[in-house]
């Protein structure tokens, strides 16, 4: 609906040190009423604002007015309205909230929308890209990583698009003019430019297994339960969450393959251990050899004996699908006996079984990695394993994720096809596989050079 108006129908007047502009607009009842808006200390600029406002009113039938809402307030509204009800993963929501905290703590979070400029936003992202320094050049705050900066742009673009539509607080998003910076890459002119992967030799792998099988903690408890996840990761390259979420239903020992269907994680909202899809959102099949087949066969037989030895004190685990605040959760529950004396922490077990929703199906979880009493092995357990080995076997560069790199490196060195390796490791893009492992071995490069030499003779 267009409204007839003109510059002459409006006016500019000075009040104190500032100019204001006003013109008539139609009310809901059809009457015309004078509305006044703040301009600047310059009469010429305020007259230009008046002309622009009348033009916008003629075109849209109303003025976009952000009022006094701040960036932080807009951000909170955007999150509750647009993000929280969405199907985004919990980890994604966590990363968004982290970015929101960054904005809230910064001066830009306190700005009113009508005060936000492209320059202010560019200054904010530049601080995050390059870090902050004092007058002497000393670094005050570290620069953010590339992945964090991607999240910063996702949130900032999201909130200002929301301000444009559906809220109509702004006519256009100022983020469309904010530039993504390219961080200067430090040139390595001495030494090896290739990134060093955390990998271990087969001898070191055997040393780790030997240590865990023969040592006990100060309470007299052994570390044998840490061995199986290390063995599985060494021979399959599974991620820590995938190791913890692996169940016997996923393993086909006879055909020497397993299916990665889920990953275990700690939900920061529910404070529960939960299950989710693997990292790239797809299931995958991972083949393994005779060595791991023997290891898994022995582990399964040992667990069956443990269950008989512990009897009713043996822990069992279940998964229940629940919807909390409109979002799906697959929560892990454990049937721990409250008189067993082991209720002290939820680091190693799910929520108590009696806390599960009544009348909602429970899926039995037969975890592959577990302790002698059936307690599940979590990501926290694997972090504890990292520290234990690092503190006691200081010459070995051990980390659970390093076992994944070790697997990938061994596969490349054995002549594995990169496309096959991508599928086995669950990389979403073959570029990740190539960039990570292409430089692991010099064998293929030397073979190519030898082939060229022979062809030119």
C-alpha cells in the first residue's frame, strides 16, 4: 500500500543540540498523525533522513523501527525462536551459545540495533580473527581458530537476517558487508612443513597393552578395561565416542566387520550420557582382520564370565528416546543397585533406571567396551586412559585420537586406496583423507619417480 506524501509535508526542527524530523503517517483508524524522529546535530543530515523516511513510508506503508532493542536482546530472541526448536545437534547448540557469550561480553552486544554499523561489526570480527594487543604490542587475547570464526559468522549472519525478517527491525543486514579475513600463514622455511601426526609404532602399542594389563591403581583395581578400546581403535580407527557407543549387535566377528551406528557423548543440557549418529551423520561398515577377531572373541567370552561372577550386581545399560523442550534425546540408563556402594559419580554410568520415563520403551545396550562389573566405558574413561599412559610411559606419544591417525597411517603405508580409507574412517570428504595422510609415506612418491626414470630410458 503506497501513501502519497512529499518533503513539504514534513519538517525539521532543532531541540537543544540535535535536530529532529517529523511527518504525518496514517493511523490504524485511517486518521493522519504527526510522528517525530531523532536526527543528528547536522540539519542537512537530518533533512536527508526525513526524505529517506518519507520515501520508505511511501513504498512500504510503514517505517522500520528497531526501537531500543540491543544486539544481545535480539540474539536471545533469535536463539529461543529460531534455533532452540530446530533439529540442530546439541554440540552445535553449545557452539552457538559460546559465540553468543562472546558477543554478550563484547561492547557490541550492548549496542542498540539502530547504533550498529558495518564498521563496528568488522572491528568485532577482526579482533576475533587476529586477537587483541595493547599499546606495546603485547597480546591480550588470543585469536580464534578458523572453525570458531565460522561459527561466529553463522551466529552473526543469523541474528541480523532475523532482524530483517521476520522481525523487520532492519531493512538490510549489516553483516552482508562484513569481510571474512584471511589469516596470514606463517611460512616454514626451516624444518618439515608437513604436520606431524600423533602416531605410535606397533612396538609402542604392545608396550601400552602390557602396561595396562600388569599395573593397578592405589585401590588395587586393575586397568584391563582400558585395553579393549585401545585394541579396537588401533585396528579399526574408530573415534573415542564411536568406541564408547559400540555394541555387540554392531559386531560380526565371523565375517570380520563392524558397523559404526552411533557415538556416545555427554549432553551439556541434560547432563546425561547420550547416543547420537556418528560425526558425519552416516553409518559405516569397517572391516577388520584376524587379530582383532581373536581379541573380540576372547573379550566377549570374558564378559560372559564376569556377568556370572557378579550376578545381580552386574550393571546393565539401556537407551530411552525422550523429547525434551521439543528436541530428541537418546539417554543412557543403568540398573545400578543403590546398596552396592558404587553410587558416587555419574562419570561411568547412565542415569538410574528408575529415573526413566514410565511406559516408554527401553532398548538394551550390550556395550563392547565395559569394566569387569559391566560398567560402561565412556569418553571420560578414555580421557583418563590418555593421562594414565602419558604419565607412566612418557616416551610414547599416546592419545586415543592418535590411534586413529596410527590406523590411517598404517593403511596408507600398506597401500590402501584413499577412497576405501575415506569410507573406513568415516570422513565426509575425501579431501580430509588426502590432506591428512597423503604425506605419511614416501614410498608412493619414490615409486612414481622410478617409473618415470624407467620410461625415459
